């Protein structure tokens, strides 16, 4: 028999079980019938894995090519079944330039990986060796649906696109996040950090 206000999302019970080394049935199988106070634990990024998040890093270096722009992107393919959250994007160019930051406007619009894939590095050895998100780069191409245009200084200062938690970028299946130079014949270096986990049933569309 189902419990009153039964909790059907298992990963939070998994977090409690692993964090406190608890045995047996789910430690928090249901909500209270009234408002219940919560306790906030000051825990670091090492606990992300216990919350079923996996964190990865990647860097792309797109060389300058005459008459061509430089691109870098992260893509969460439509078949992954995961949600990714971009935590950090830092970039710089060889020349004074303007970087267009964009996403695909609709999940039904297919955007392929760029020509050169880059292997991601896991942040935690407990995570899967390979990320589900594809990091890649190439020369020639343009923006998708523009989010921001950011000026850069020639080989002097790296730019951080994400400055706080509220600026993190969510990548659902079929989402693409792209950076491209507006001025041709310029190099583009981009450093990414993101986390990903399996989608819950209620999150699928």
C-alpha cells in the first residue's frame, strides 16, 4: 500500500543512505502531513556524487584560420537521458574580438557535433570515465539563438561567462551551447566545467 505523500524520487533517499551509511529501507519515504523544518548541511562539492551528480572538465583550442571564424560547443544529444548544468565557462582569444554565446532555440532543431571532439576529464574518480555531453570545436560557422555577445582583449584577459549559481546553464537532451568568434582568423580557447545526472521520470518531455 502506498504511503501518504509518498516520495517517488529515489535519489534523495539514496543521498541520505550513503551520506550517513544507513541500512535497510528508505530513510525518508514520505513527506510529513504538515510543513516540516529542514536542516541545511554545509557540504562541499565532494558530496555531488552522492547526489547522483557527476562533474567533468574540458578545454577546446580552436586555431586561427584565414577567412574563417572559430567555434566551440557543448552538446547534450537527444538520446542521452541526462540533464547537464554548465558551472563554468572561461574563454580568451588571440585578437581583440567579440564572442557570440548561443543555444539552439528548440530541442526539435537538430545541431550536429562540431568536427573535432574533445575528451572530457572527470572531476571525481567515482564518476563514469566518459561524459554524456559532447565537447567539440571547429572553424567556420555561426551562432544559434544568441544569448550574449562579449568583447575580448587580445591574448590578455580570460573572460568568465558564469559569475554565480543563477548564471549556470541547463542543457536538456538535444540542447546545444556554443561560442563563436565574430572576427575571422582568430584563435578561441574555451575552458568548461559541468555536472550531469540521469533525468527523473517527471523531468522527461
